[in-house]
C-alpha cells in the first residue's frame, strides 16, 4: 500500500468535494454551515453523491498505477479507511482555521458527525473503494 499516494488522492478528493459543497451551498442559499441542523437533506445528498463519485474516480486512479502491486479487497477497504481518516483530519484543520477555536471547531464537527447521512456516506466510501480494483 502506497500511503502517501492514498493520502494525496484523498486530499485531492477533499478539495474537489469542498469546492462543490461551497458551490451547492450558494445554489441552495445556505449561508450558515456552522450547524448540521441548518443543512438541508438535498445538500447532504449532493455532498454524498459527489464524495462517492470522486471516491470511485480516486480509487480507480490509485489502483490503476503500476506501482500498486497488491490489488485485493483488503487493500481496497484499507484505501477507503485512509480516505475517511484523511478527510476527518482535514475537516478538523479546515474548521479550526475557519473559526479559530478548537472548542468551537469540535462543537461544529460534533453536530456534523452526529448525522446519520455522514456515517452512511463513510461506509459507502469504504465499500466503494474496494469495488474499484483492477484485475
């Protein structure tokens, strides 16, 4: 497993989905993303769909490399876990830099991480990553 490659792809996916999220927030006139209660299910659905599409593309990109010798379900699941863990770390960094307080950042992320849609998306990301294996 090439962890640096996996984290780099995860970061690229994070940035793309973040930009899509900001665009969709403007489209739905969502000005306050500080609480999960302010976010509509349509926004969650678009975010989940974008995440899954780009996870599939990123997984294909990762496993298409000739550097990746082991292409099995275990490595696909591991890639998905690396993606999710990387995104959680970048969520903390992004929110902290936005609000400037660890306490407030934890409060915002706490409401975000309590949403069932968030965890369903993460489970789908992990399982989606294993489906992208090249023979």
